């Protein structure tokens, strides 16, 4: 397996900003894991359940929160303890994964939700999403105590990254739904990298405010005394759009692979769900695997970041409702962000 070892910023920028896991008390939707599409149907006591047949799955993921939830599945696969065999690689950017999915070099991947839609449109429906694997990883942080609601951001300046990408669209949507117009009621000072955001905050003599993703929030807190989380943008999204969700990462499969290997896809959802449950329930042990796979460099960072990464496994109709609502918000702001058109129903596997 290819394990990319680099500085934490690469992990954050690859998956936190453009991807991008479930709190130790994971969102309510994740506690049930919502794997209805993967659950076996009930049978009578005299009828044995059909046994699903595993397969080799060529799988890719991104170095960051979207991979934190699969580390137990990857380790179990290495040890021969999964029904499927996962030939997996972890990449530094989504741009490395996209051409491999399009060409058929990969069967499945964990990628940003909006990229899944772009690939669906580009391949004329050959990419499907099988599960949501990460909800929002964006947070408003500050050194003061005056920000307790979105309304408190009026008249303030927010340092941020992600101009022209999904973090900007998510922030703009939440601000507007709370009656604040970006650029008018709230100044957003976009930087090219998360390190620049931290530098700007450190140079600010007042009570600086920033939008940062996990796990960089955790790292920044270790470098800046008094830095605290003021707002969880996933929670703020839920307040204004309860029927959708702020979605960071999804599990996608190639349609031809899913049609040829339906059992393997069902098993992959089940095995991913089991991995999510393990990671959320065994944070310290999971943190060791997160470091082993090169996602973050230090266990102490992983231990603190995992509970704030909204790692989930949401499949079936709930997946469709949340992901389609999220993509619709992006589409209304910039159609190109989802590939020019919203996906049709066949985009949502098992829904």
C-alpha cells in the first residue's frame, strides 16, 4: 500500500478543504450508521440467509478526514479479515484519483461529494455514490468569547481558505440563511493556505476569527494560545437546512463494477460501517492507525481531531436526501461546482 508521509497541511488541504469526519458522540444519523441498503433482509428461522460473495476492490482515498473512517477496514483487509480484498492507495489530492476512476483503473474511491457529481456528469452516469462517509469538517474559531451564533459575525472579518470552492459556498450559504450578505455584512479575507490563515490570526492584535477545517483546527490550537471553536458549521447548516447536510466526503463506485459485483458493494458498505463504528468508539486505537497510514503525523493530533471530524456511514434514502440537498445548494451558487447539472436518481446507489 502506498502510504504518503508529508506535513499535516497537505492532509488538511487535500481533504479538509476540498474534500474532506463522526464525533466521538457522532451525529445521530451516524450512530445508526444508516446502512439500510447493506442490511440483509429478514428471513424465517427455516430459511438460511444468502451468503454474500466478496471480491477484490481497487480502492482509493484521500489523505485527510475522509480516510480516517476507513483505517480499521484497511488494516483488517491487510490481515485477511474482510470479506472483500481491498487493493487501496491513499492520495494527496482528488486530481490524482479522478482520471483513474474515469479510466476504470479504480473500482471505488472516497472523494469530495461535489467531485462525485462532477465525475457523474463527465462520465455520463458511470459514477454512483454508495454512502456518505464524512459530514462537515469546517469550524469558526476565535480567541475571544463574543461569537456564540452566526449573527455575531456581523461586522466582523473572517480569515479563511477555499475561495471558489466548497468551503466558500458552504460559508456563504450559512451566512445568507442567517440574513448576512458575504462581503457586505461580513468581510471574508481569503488566504491561499491554512498556514497563512494562522499567521494572519497570530498577527491580529484583536480577537481574530477564522474558518478552518479539521484536523488543522487541532494543530492551530496547539500553536495559538486561547484559540477555541466558536461555531460548528455542520451544526449551523443543520439549523437552516435540516433536510440536507453539509457533506464533505462520499464513497463512490463505478457503475459497471457495481452491476457486476453487487455483493461486493454491499459488503464494502457493511465493512466500512463497521470501521466507522470502531473508529468512533476506539479513538486512541484508531489514532494509531491514522498515524500509521500517514494521515496525520502525531497521535495526539489524531486523538483530538477524530471526534470533531464527523465520520459517518450514511447509505440508502437518507444518503440521497442529504447529499442531493447539499449538491442543490452548490448548484444554485455555481453550477460548475457540481459538473454543470444536478445528478439524476441513478447517481444514488441503493436509494
